C-alpha cells in the first residue's frame, strides 16, 4: 500500500554509513552534508550546503530534493523521502536558478529530468502544507476568526500572530494591527504586505484559501492563538512567506506574487498529495507527470 512522504518518517530514509577515507558521500547520505571526519561536534546534523550558493545553512532554511525512480527531481519538503538528497536555499528564485543552471545534474552527478515548473511546484507544496497546519490548529482550537473575536483575543493577549486575507479590506486590518502594535510593542517585525509596519501578521493567503482551510465562509480576519499547535502552524506559514519573499520584493511588494497566483486552482491544490512513491515506484509528486 502506498505511503505518503510524511508517513515514512525516519524509517523511510536510508541509513548513513561512515564516510570513506576520500571523504566522498556514501550511498544514503545527502549531498552537501559534511563527511564524518570533517564534522564538528554540533555540525553533524545541523547544516547542509545549498547546491546553488554553496552556503552552509540549517535544514529549516533549505528545501531537500531527491530523485524519483524515473530520475525526476522531486521536492521533499518534509525531508522524509528515501534516497540521497540535495539541498537548495528555501527561496523561489534559488530553486529556479538551480533548474536554470543545471545544478541538480551536477549535484547528483548524472542526467536528471527537471520539471519546468519546479519552483512553482515547491511553492504549491509549501502553500498546501501551511494551510494544512492552519486547519489542524483550527481543529485544536488554536485559531479564532472574525473581526470581533480576533479583536477580543488581541485585547486578552491570547494572539500569537494575526492572519489577514491578502484580498481583504485594509481598514479592518489597520484597526487590528493597531491593537497588536499596542500589545506587542514597536519592536515586532512585520511579515505582511508592504505598507504595514510594526506587528507581525500573516498575509500570504486569499480569503478563499482561508475559507477552505478553516471550514467557514468569508474569512478575512483571523489569528493564531498561543498554543504549541499554533507555533507549529506559524512555522509552516513563515516558511511559505520566506520562500516567496524575493519574488514579492522584485514586484515592488504590491503585486501578491501575481504570476504564481493567477493560475492557481485552489481546490486542486488542497486535494494534491505530498510527494511519495506508490507500490509500483511511480512518482506522485504534486503537479508532476511521470516520465
């Protein structure tokens, strides 16, 4: 029976035998991880090398890619798919650059098939993952929605972060942002639309996306509440935001990643499965056809 990537866990990843004297990566170890004899005491599992920039970064700041049985480069956003992987900085421009410069073929040291829309595919997977995390947080009671309920939670100091629909009215947002600013202080960092300074907000999703994730209509204003499951959802939302960040800045911050969002099929994205291999070895990466 087929397994999803998030069901494989550590059992689905090949073990990493000791490195040889030449320091080459043995079968099972990701490319970009330091050889055993070159690793520091804390560096063994904490850093990987981006195949584009060569920078050493924590895994949370990178996207792992593996090869399907057909040799197709496949994103592994939960770092659970089996096989040797390579790592790219978790940024849409860096993933597109890796495809354009044939960095995957050099890293895997073989001919590989790279989907033409790989960066968009990763974007869709991260978006789905973030919306799923919001849905789980909502079921656990860690999300409130509606202007009055959100304002009440802000006044009680229960809010971890605001969630504002990107296509919602700015007036209600300004009022809630003002309440959060007074509660959080001016040192908080904004992650929302350009022009909203000070407090942290999530403004990466449309109202329709929030409707589907939270199971209620016309969601414009919402908030993650202070709870462990809220922290988990926040981490997933921030990962999506950072992946799209350069693209937003390149468009002046006013266009909500227009090219990536114009053709998005919301229902299809929410029903797409995360990457995994079925019983016949077929690739089931979201948005990707077998080759």
